[in-house]
C-alpha cells in the first residue's frame, strides 16, 4: 500500500473511491465540492436520511462532476465528541466499508477541523496507521482462490492543503513505519505455534539485526548459558517442552544517547498451562502468549528507520509451557537470577516466572534507567478491563504518565492500575520468598504485578498486562480476528519522545 499527500483539489482526484467525512448536522462542511454535485448530494442525503451520524454512509456515483468513480460520504458524529480514539476508529471503519468494493486507488479528504484540534503531523500519522491497520488480513494459509481474490488497496491519496504538506510528510512517514511494524507483530502472533518456536523467534531477531546492517545487535543465549546466568525460574517453565528455550537479547545504541531503557516481552510460544493444564477452551488462543515478545521484535524492526537518540535493549525469555515427564510441578521451588526463591503452586502462572529472570537480568546486567515490560499475563486483567484495554502498573509516576500519554497519542488504551502493596501478603510463601499464585480469588492482575515488582528493585518500571488487547476475538475497526500488535505503536511513540 502506497500513501501520497495531494494538495490537488479533491474534485480532480482520479481514484476509484473518494472519501469525504461529514460531521453530524453539518452538511455545509461538504461545500468545497462542485455545486452541481453538491445539489445532487443534498437531495440524496435527504432521501436516505443521511445526517452524518457516526458510521452512517452514503455512496454516490458522481457522473462526471468529479474525477472519482465513486464518492463516499462517511458520518463522523458530533464535533464535540471528537478525539484521537474516534479518529482512528472512524477512519478504520470507513476503510473497512470501502474495502468490500475492492478499489485499487482511493483518496481521503483530511478534515481541517481534525488539524485544528491536533497537530497536522499527528493527524496524518493516525490516518495512515488507521488505513493500513484496518486493511490487514492474514490469509497465507487460505486457498488459492481466496488469495487471488484478495486485492489490497494499492494507492491511498490524502487530500490536504499545500501549506500543510511538509508537516504531513513527516506524519505520513511515521504512520507508515508505526503501522508496518504493528503488522510485523501481527504476522508473528498469527503464525501457528508450531512454527513460532523459541528458535524461530531467535531467528527473527537475528534477521532484524542483519537487515539493520548491524545498527541493531542481537545475542542469543541457549540453555547452557541461561543456566550459567542462574535463570532457573525461566528454565523451570521451559523444562516440560521438547523445544529448547532461547534468551533473546537485542540492543540499539546510537551515539549521544543520554538514557537507556530495557523493553521486556513475555515470550511463551504456547501456553498449555503445563501440568496445571488449561481446559481446551482456554487453550484455543494460547499461541498469543508471545504477543509481548512480538511487540518487542516489532519495535526493533522499526527502530533503525526512526533513529531515536536513546539506548534501547530488548529482552525475551522465549520458551514453551508444556506438560511432560520433565515438566515443572506444583510444589517445586525455583531460584531466580536475583537469588529470590519462588514456590510454584500453579504451572499456569508461568509468565511471571520467565519475567522474573528477564527483569533480574535487566537490573543486574544492563543497569537501565527504565524497564518496561509487556506481557499477556493474566485473565484477571481481562476481567477488570475487558478486551480492549491494557492494565498498567508501575513504580514511577513520571514514567507512568509518559506511557499513558504515548498510548493516547496512538489510540491505544492503557489504564493505570494500583500497585497496592498491602496485597503483597497474598503472595508470601511459607517455604520460599514468594509464591507464584495468590491466596484467595480476587485481584489476580494486581498480585501478578506485585510478583514482578519483587524483581524490579528501585529501577523506574512500568508493566503492561496486554492479555485483553493482544488478540482480537472478533473483527474490530482497526484489526481483524487474531493478533493485534498491541503496544508496538505506544512503545515507538514513547521511544521517539513525542510526548
Ligand atoms: N497466558 C495466560 C494469561 C492469558 C489468559 C492471556 C487469557 C490471554 C488470554 C497466563 O499464563 C495464565 O495462564 N494466567 C493464569 C494465572 C493464574 C493461574 C494465576 C490466569 O490468568 O488464569
Ligand atoms: Mn499460563
Ligand atoms: Zn501464559
């Protein structure tokens, strides 16, 4: 998909579909179009009771009044309800409608009001991301017929006044990089779990390094090295699987960087629950359990194109959680790299065991200024916040606020949750320093975050529980069923420091 900014008068754009957005009750807003066409449009809108309500649509064949073959008027609701989340959602919804007609070339008229409320760059970036992400399909395992029938949009023109072009170009470039790397994460998550083994993720990382011409460096540690480092909590989880674990270390260090951050992604390539086996129903989607890792890989995929002046290290403790004769058992005690002992009472609470070592490694070996982890950690977080919102926990208000703002800028919902220290007593073990599940039933996403905090120490840290938004159970405006690539754009936005 190719994006182009066009200062040309929209009536002259030769495209299959020209999309114009219309506020509720503000039909006058459409006035920049030729009079003859406008008269026809008004009659039609009245007949079809088009009012510009959210997602209301009107298709018109302009019969020579416009250069476009088809004209598509799309309702975007009330001006006072407009915000960046709406922008993403409405653009995406309009594109999903238009895609059904299989256009090769489309044009969108970028509304001036959007650029009054938000900077030009931000608006264009969001529009580009929304168009690209809403068009995504994972069809590589479909038959020949469906592959052939899939004709993605080739060219997207954004109609914008000439003085805004320079700022627009920058937004377009960022939007393309942000959305393409999100697609990169989606592809990884959607791939079957037999393919995306720990070794496969390691190969993906190595390939990222290769393509970056060594701007990104990658080190893969295998089982012996992991053992030598004392990451026995991670190895405990890996022990049930025939697939060898890999500890993936990515780094990007530009000249003149003043800050170093470590990004950690949960990389369980399949979560059966281990001996505390999941039900068939709960296991169905568990290839998603490496979505955090996929997001980190996607960030490094994009990083050399964006050249931020900040040192970034990415860590992934990749393994599979399987039951077997060699598997971790409830009652086992594991010692993490930082020396803390963990009583394992449920082998399905495995993510925190792998993260305990990745976080310890970050602190002991990297001494970063900040740690951010992304993990499909708990069903409890989904109970609290539903399918679309990530839970956020952290120990540093400034970092929490920055991540909040970054998420908001790119239309990803992250919600700050309490790191309520009184609940620490719920993960005290009689026999070890901590246990991997809590006493009692409620607040499971909080106690999981408190468990991670045991390994963080004083380093400024944010934990994002992405169990809900990592995977779409049904089609949504910005995503189709499957991997969402959640967190990639929030992290990129944060790294670029556009706060
Ligand atoms: N990977 C799951 C969490 C999950 C559930 C992610 C649903 C996405 C969708 C995690 O490893 C897990 O199994 N968590 C358990 C923890 C429990 C045993 C304390 C859970 O949430 O049930
Ligand atoms: Mn689990
Ligand atoms: Zn898991």
